[in-house]
C-alpha cells in the first residue's frame, strides 16, 4: 500500500479510523507513496544546493528554508496550504525559473 500510496482521502485503523499520520514525510508516503517522497526529497535537496551556490543572498535564504523543511518534515508537519508552504514552493522553483541575464541587448542590434 505504501509503495504507491493510498490517496488523500484514505484512512487507517489505529484505535479509531484516522486519515492523518501527522508526521511530514510519513504522511506523504501514506498519501502518495514512496517514489513521490524520494522525488520530493531529491528536488528539495537539489534546489537547496543550487540556491546555496547562488550569488544573491535572498536565494541563500531560500536554500536555508528548504533545508529546514527537509529536517522539519522528519519529525512533524502536515502538508497544508500556508505562507510557509508558499515560500518553500518559491524556493524550490527559484533556481529553475529566474535567469540572471536572459537577453543580451548588444546582440539584438541595439548599439
């Protein structure tokens, strides 16, 4: 069951029927499966590394935020929609979306 997950609305029996484990990565495994969690951790680690290597200091802050989330999800944390999740998503996407110099105006014929 945990290889491919049980889905967002799945339940399990502890003393009562429950649908949350309330521990970040375990909740993700319960919902979406082991491959999703491994891919998520890989993308988080790669994004944190790329943000740490950046020259801009604000990207380094996002790298620290991603690293904290990786550790934070080991002990607690439900994946919910919040400002923290939005900042995490922004930090993960930042190395792949923003290009420092996207167009060189001299090569376009503007002298």
